C-alpha cells in the first residue's frame, strides 16, 4: 500500500514539475512581449497628445465654429469598440474588461465592434449586434487597420447610424496594475480652450474642413493608443498570472516532496519492523 502511495505521489510531483516548466516559459515569453508593448505605448502617447492638442486648437479657433463631431444629439443608438485579448491565462484581464463593457451597455440600444478573439466570442455568444468582426485577432491589428476603422466609424456617425462612439479598453498602469476604462470618442466634448483670446490662427481652406479631416485621424490615433495599452496590459497580466502559477507549483512540489519522504520513511520503518519481528520469531 505504501509503495502505491509513493508511486502516485511521485507521478504528481513529475506532473507539477512539467506544469512549472510551462508556466515559467510562458512568464518569460510574456515578459519579453511586455517590453516591446511598453515601448509601443511610450511611442504612441506623444502622437495622440499632439493630435488631441490640434483638435482642441482648431475647435477653439473661432467662436462661430460648428461641426457635427461636436454637436450633442439625442442618443438612439451607441457604438462600443471593445478591446480584449486573443488568449486566456492572463488572470482577470479579459473578464474585467468584458464585464465593464456589458455593464455599460445594459439597457441601451448598441452595436459592437469587438477587437480580439475573446471579445468576438463573448459578444457572439450573448447575441449582441456586431458591426464588424474583421478584427478577430487583436495581435494582428495594425496601425493601418485602426485608421481604416476610424474612418468607417466617423462615416457611420455622420450618417446617423449611431449617435455615440465609446471605446472600452484596459489601461496599462504598471506590470501589477491594469485598469479597465471607457472613453467617449464621439461626439467630442470640451475642447480645452488652448487658443488665447486674440491669437486666432487662420486655417486653410477653413476651420470646419480642417477639423473634419483631423477627427478621423484623431480617432485612429485614439484606437491605436488604446490597442497598445491593451496589449501591454494583457502581457503584464499574463506575466503576473504565470509568476503566481509558477510559485504555486513550487509550493505544491515542496508539499508533495515532504509527503513522499514521509511515506518513504514509513515504508522503511515498516520493513525494519517486519524484519525484526521475523528474526524474533
């Protein structure tokens, strides 16, 4: 009986050692991808900030400035761009952002642009209206794809297909902290008054035309920035999850090794007892 027990424990130890090797390898891969993702986040932020500043300055350049991108209107339908991951094993990364998206959508007439395998699968399963599922793999979405999507969303917004555009994504705070967030992309709100009174800039051909050309670029930069944040957040969450799994595997191996040694010691003691008993007889 002791031999069978020891054999089972040995098999479990080997199984946990294999699991530990896998989780450790995944942690190292996530760490490598995280460094690249953090670089992308750092590079994308100045571009977005410059575009945002330009949008604000153009919008504030004239007191009589008007644009359909700035006009608040009755919200009959809302478009949500929801970015999640392509794979699991990333802790609560996918669950948290999808939970936030569904809470925001509750009771609204919505259409969804899911980006990432987990996002597409989730909204298909729950029967949401999907505007397009062309971005099934978040890892394959390029800068060009972001600007193509932005132009499409702006065109549909101007036609009145929907009255708001929101982006649901996960902001990268640090390796240990990722924050699901919702931002309103369209209509634009609260230009920051960047221009000083009396320092009006003259735009050619005119402010409205320039603004209409910049907004799709602004939205494309916003989408790409959110995508970079999400990729960095996913890798950070996966690295943390795999590090935790590796530590748990090590603890289980230590516990099983202790049990194995106790069982082995018990078996040796039993054999000695049987030998002594036999010699006495």
